[in-house]
């Protein structure tokens, strides 16, 4: 997400862009959040299984 915002900032500074489109960075933040939730869920599931 930081990379996307840095690219937007660079484009605006070079006058290549005069509007901000932040759907892609917002999408990536949702993907990162979903991955974190999945990782936490998997850790919780593995921690609750008894192997002995």
C-alpha cells in the first residue's frame, strides 16, 4: 500500500496526475487485513487441535 501511495505522490509531483485514484491502494489494504485474519484463524485452529 505504501508503494502505491508513493507512486501517486510521485505522479502528482511530476504533474503526471491531477486526481488521486486510491482504489488499488485501498484494495491492497483489504487484502493485507484479510491475510492477517486468515493467519490468525489458522494459528488459532492449529493451537486448539490436540495431537496426543
